[in-house]
């Protein structure tokens, strides 16, 4: 019986954290969108990858390539994502341009040698992109990047192999970058979580006490958690059926309305009837004084830390706890 009650408390608590961490995620997405955090971070990491003090600024020049430049929302923004295929094509082209030479020939008027009739441009370039890349590398001053690019060419025999090797190099680098980005955003997520916990007075210690004593509240939250998990399972089944079936769906990409998503999430939190807020807190402070303040602050910090784990984490906790509860207690 005690184990069943503990599972119910865990499920209810996971539901609360899931709802509020979803709100945190929406607010963080809004913050990242407004500050262009992802785009700027990607730009800085590519600058670092292609850093070459003795040659040109390849990272900045890569962003001037036509294919990369077209990914920008406007002239002051940065692309949020660059595929490895696009990166490889742009880098090979960028390095290859160093092998090109341009010559301009002035055509003068036959009757007036000072009068220029036209200017003809003669472009000397290699038409084979693989050979063009090799000649471009040869034009570079010696550096660590030149050594790396030269090794790519020496280990391949054609353009496709070269592109594949640069793509793998970029993908390996991006795998490390994703870890750096998570560490960089962890602080921002915690502060947003702390703000949410303070705004709603989400005191984890008080919430656990309430869930332990209020059987009706605990049961209602458990039912809501089971409904949410069931709804998610049905959505995944429908999505799998649509994918396997002979249907043609169009994926539409649009900028999400963050204000609307925040409003929807606040409504979902309100409908859950979670015991939060500052109603009656002054009476409690008068009764318990500093003792209550200490545990209230501890509860708020606990909530902020929990919310920073993210909605997917708490949804997974909720699913596992519900599955354990459905299976029942194994006999000894």
C-alpha cells in the first residue's frame, strides 16, 4: 500500500514538473529566437573550426557563400542550422576560389586611345571541382587548417569521397558542439525555471506534503497523468500508421507563435488544479517565521533545479512510474 502511494506521489509530481518545464521550454525558445542564440552559437563554432590566422577568415567567408547566405532570415540574422552536405559543398567551393585568377582587358576606341569602349574579363579557373580544391589548398600559407584540408584531398580520389570526408569531419565536430550548447544553455534554463517557480510559488517541499495528505488531489493528478500518457501513445500510433500507409502529407514550416503557446500552457496548468500561488502565505510566515522561509526557499530552488531537466525527462519519468503502477507489485 505504501509503495502504491509513493508511486502516485511520484506520478503526480512528475506531471507537475512536466507541465511547468514545458512552459520553461516555450519561454526559452522565445528567448533563443529573440536573441538568435542558436544561430550566433553556430556561427562562433564554425569560426572556431575554420580558424586560420595566417590565411583568410574562412569561417566568415563561408557565411558569405550564396548557399549559406540564403539560409538567413534577414541580413542581420544567422542560420539556425547548416547541414553537413551544404557545409562541405560551400567549403570546397570557398577553398577552390583561391585557385582562380581574373584578368581585365581594356578595349580602347580605335580613333581615340584614351577612350575606353569596354572592359573584358578573362576568368582562369579549373572546371573540375576536385582539382580546383587541390589547387586552392596549394595557394594557402602553411597552417594547421591547410594540413587538415590537404590530408582530406590526399586520402580521397574524387569529389564525392572528398565531400563525404568533410561531411564526417563536420558531423563529428557538431556532435561535440551540441554538448557545448547544452552546457551554455543550462544556466539560462535554470534562471527561467527559477523565475517560473517564484512566479507561481512552486514549492516542491510543500507540494509533496500536500500530495501525501490530500488523497483526492493526488488521485486527480494521477488520472490526468495517465490520460496524458495515453494521448501521447495514441498520437505516436497514428503518426506511425500515417507513415506506413500510402498517404502523402505536406510538412509546413512556419514561425511558431510563442505567445499563443505560453497561453495554452498556462491554461493547461490552470486546468490541472495544482495547489500553487501565494494565497495565505502571509499567515503561514507569521506562524512559522524564519523556519518556513528556509524551507520555502529550499522548495523553490528544488523546483527550479527540477524544471531545468526539461519536459522530455519528466514525461519519461511519468511513463515509467505509470508502467510500474500498472504492472502492480510483484509477489515475494
